[in-house]
């Protein structure tokens, strides 16, 4: 009987029997899920994102509210992760809970995070902690956020306090989630706080300042915890020229990729930006080689056409053709093309740093689970190909465990392996959760799963 048959669903407690697994991953490979504190905790009222919500800037009109109620009962979702057999979970801490006012530390908040990490370890789930996942205290935002003169010092103090309190429970630290997204959506597209538009040079400066914060956090963590592994989560997007035969389309796609995909990588690799953005900032030699691993967040491919109507985006019209595989649409525009091979391109791009690689986010918004199984299996298949080619990939974390509050889209986009009703907090495991459980327990893709989801006909049916 094929996996995920409508007649009978596989038992998540058991791996398929008598199956030869043709695409297995190395022993010790991490199979996990990623989450973000503001999106799941509920009751966050003291950061720049809660202010953004209060100002009515969420496209759907939603509020995070109780979110997934993690602050009161994260353990309920940890049980689901354990039931699926997962061995890793990435979560974040909220700076505004821990330091609600400058130099005032909340011991109760640190104790709650400590309880969460203990709960994961009790379930044999390895925690990976992110220090900054898009949110920070209101007072830090009012001071200028990462453009403030003392931003790096303030972030280092916060990092030290967290590691001092939680370091015995966590070995893997992610300093920042997606500095390139933070800069692009906050200062170029205006979709994230502070909501500025078309300020490309400012966005580059912000990414540069975040790199300085990352470097200070990297050294502080290693001082406090010499055996720690420290990296960051890098969002990688494939920019495809709309017409490869048209040189301006190729040039603008390459330029956007250089700016978005390469800026932070260049700072880590060389301590400086690459041309043509190196004129914006001075060198940051202290940033060079400040990572023990590279985290990759990989979702989409976008198509790019040269357009004089889009000067704020360097004259690039970025769009999603209607005929390509894609998940649910956002409030105003498509989320992106579901493109499993993006995983391979991302791994090949960052491998030059010579560090271990983790896929820290990969998924698709899909309330009906119509495309998520196909994307998941084919992304993991592409990832297995990179391992076979000798790339040092050590884990895959799906985004996300439970439907959560999806930033500017509110509750409109559903990324969870587990469906959530925010009003009742009822959880319902999707078929994709059972599929992921089967993959994890097999430590790879079985021939049956490959046959069902990897054939050309599987894509044609989407």
C-alpha cells in the first residue's frame, strides 16, 4: 500500500518494514523543524513587531495574539515533534522579553526559556537557539536599531546574558535569522518594520551593521562556551531571468542575486562587500570567518525581467509566473515558485566557506497539503544529491512544525506540518507530517516514496 493512501495513514510510530532505502543520509543527520518565537509564543507586546501589528500594518488585518501559545505550553508541540521522531528543533528567544528595558533583565523569562530547552532535551530533541529572529525591544528600535552607534555592544551584552543562562543546554547558536531579508523588507520593500522603501544603500548599511553584531556575538559565545557551534541563517533565493536570451534580464537577475544572496556571505568570507556595493561601507576584517556552520533558509525561485517601472528594485520586475508550482497566495501577491532544486543551488553557493551546512528552513504555504509533500520529498532528494557529491550537509529542518503567525501575512499563510486553529488551539496532524516522520525514521527516502513523489508525473499533477 503506498504511503499516505486515503484508505489508511501510516503509523508515525513505525518505520516501513522490509524496505531497502536507496537515498539514506549519514548517521547522526539532524531531522528537525524550525520555529520563531514571535510567531509561536503569544503575548509579545514589547517589541517593534508588536508595534507594527498595533499600527495595522499586517496585510491580513490579523494580530498574533495568543499565537501557538508556546509561552504557556510549548511542550504540547514538543510532544508532537517527539511523536514524529524528530531529533532537532530550532527555536528563538525574544530579546524584548529578556531585556524589556535597557539594562533590566527578566529572570522569569530566562527561566521559561530554560524550561523549554530542558523539555526538548528530555524528549531527545537537540535544541538550536536563534538569538535574533526579526524582533528586538522597542527601546532598541527607538534608538535606531542596528544603525545606532552602540548596536553591536548592546547585542553582545544580550548574547552574553543568554549564553550565561542557557549555554549548558544548547551547543548550536544562530546569531541572526536572515539579515538579507531584514534589510530588504525593512528598508527596500517596506513590508517589515521600520517600513522604509527604496533605501537600498541604507539596507546595505544595515546588513553591514548586523554583520558587526554577529561577529561580536560569535566571539562572545566562544569565550563563554568554547565548544559551541555558531552560525547564522542565510536566506537564499534563486533569481531566474525571465528571458535568458535577453541580456538586460540576465544582468538584473545577476545583480539582484549579488545584492541579496551574496552580501552577507561576502562579509563572512572576505570581511568586505563585493563590487559594486563595496563603496558603501568600510572593510570589516573582524567579521571574516566568524562562523562554525552556515544555516540556509531556502524556499523559492523568482523570475526577473528588466523594467524601467521598478527603479526602487534596481529596475528589476520580480514575479512568479502563474504556470509554475506554487503554494497558497499571500494577501497581495504570490509567495514564490516552489522550486526544490533551490536547495542544491544554495548548498553549492555557500560551500566555498568550507563550513558544515544545515538547511534550517524549507517549506511552502499550503493549507490543504496539496503541494507540500511533493516539495518536501524533492527538496530532500536534491539535498541527498549534494551529500553524495561530497558537500558537508548535516541537517534538514522543515519550516514549520505548527501553523503560526506569518509576519506581515498574519494567519493567511499556513506552513505547518500540523494544522492549527488559532481560536481553539486545536492541532491536526497533516499527511505531510506523517510523510516527514517516515523519512526521518528511515533516515532517507525509500523507493516507495520516491516513486510516488519524484516522477515527472507527480509534478505535472500539481
